C-alpha cells in the first residue's frame, strides 16, 4: 500500500470520527523541505476519549492493529499511541495535542495542503522546524536537525523568523537552532 493510500484512509477515519488532526514529523518535514524515506506517519490529534473510542472501533481489526486501552492512556497522559496497518506495515503515530502554549498555537496554525493526492491538515513549516528542534533536544538526534535544516534550505526566505525566534527561545532550543542553521549553511 502506498503512502498516498494510507494517508487517505487514515485522514478519512479521523474525519469520520470528527477528530481534528495535523500531519507532522517526517512527512510534514518532507512536504516543507526535502523528502526522505520513512515507514511511519505522525499525526497530532485533538480528540476526546469518546472520539478516540469511535476512531478505534471504526478501524477493522483485520486491517489495523490499535490498542484502545493504550489510546485512552495516551489521552490521559497527553502522550502518543500507534496504529499498524497490517497489510503494508506502515506505522501511524497519534500524538495527543498537549495543553501547553506552543502545542496549542502550533495546532491553530495548521494548514490544508495537498500531499500525495490527499487534501489534509499539515503543521506549518515554522512549527515543524520547532518540533524537530525539540525532538533533537530530547533525543539528541542528528536526523531531526537535518530535517530542520532541509526546511531551512528550501524555505529560508518564506519563514516567519519572529515566530521561530519566539519559540526557539521560549523552549530553550538555541543550540539545536544553531546546529540546524549551521547544517543548512545559513547565517543567523
């Protein structure tokens, strides 16, 4: 199954369950920057427990593996749970939108975009950069820095620098930001 097909199926299931979402992670960074291969898709979702139950119950067990208990626990902890497409092996991470200023603003700024033939909500380029920098800080991952740098190289003239600076300083990501700019060969 192609990425396009899985994106269409999952976003249709989210829409049917009336769950607000945005694509983030590697697919969003590829949309704004440079594509790279990955076998997982990340969505930030804003859902009640009831809507999560509706989503999980609507996904056929013969096609998907998802644990309802894990999904509800992720909701309570504002963490994440995943779904596996049994046919293709695609892993979909559902990240519960956190109740913190950056996460709420990031979610409000999401935009509709055409990606692999699907009309879906995607995190903004600036928010993907900030998220990648935050993941790099948490996991000391050079891959996250490279994804942020790729967006910088492609979109440097289009980015809202004031917005970026606000969250880079607010989330204490200056070192990761410097690393991404250095990797992108962009001077601050």
